[in-house]
C-alpha cells in the first residue's frame, strides 16, 4: 500500500488528536458503520450492478471511509498493510485454487476438488 498515502491519513488523524479514541473495538464498529453506509447505496436498486452516476460519488466517499478506518485499525494494532494483504492473498490462493474456482462463485468449502 502506498506508504505516503498512509502517512497522510495518519497525519490527518494525529493533527486532530483522534488517536486517543481509536481502540480496536470502536474502529471495528466504525468500519462496520461505514460499510453499512456504502451498502445503503445499493438498497432497493433492483439489481446488484445498478449504480447511477449520482450515487458513484457517494459510493467513492463511503468506500474511502471504510479503507481509512481499516488503515487506522492496522496502525493501532501494529499491523503492516502490505504484509497483511499479501498474507491473506496467499491464504486465499490456497483455498481457491485456479483450477477449482475459476468462474465459480462458491465458497472454498463448496468447491469440487479437481485434479
């Protein structure tokens, strides 16, 4: 992840002395609340892919809020975003082998094992 961008995000927080309020529980709640606000853009749209141009700006802002809170949480817990993401991609690669999951939306526990 872009270290310069992370530093800007943390500087924004620190200039406002907000780190004192950032504990894992409250950050997890905030991530969930922002994700719910993101989801609200798709409520009653009639289709999973129906996104109007006017909603796109709000979707962008809510998605940014989710990512920012995730960065705050990783920082508070001393987790490196790059390492965290690369480790998860590796684990997912083991669960979702290309030959079993290509074009398949099923969870890894429901994939057929193909040799």
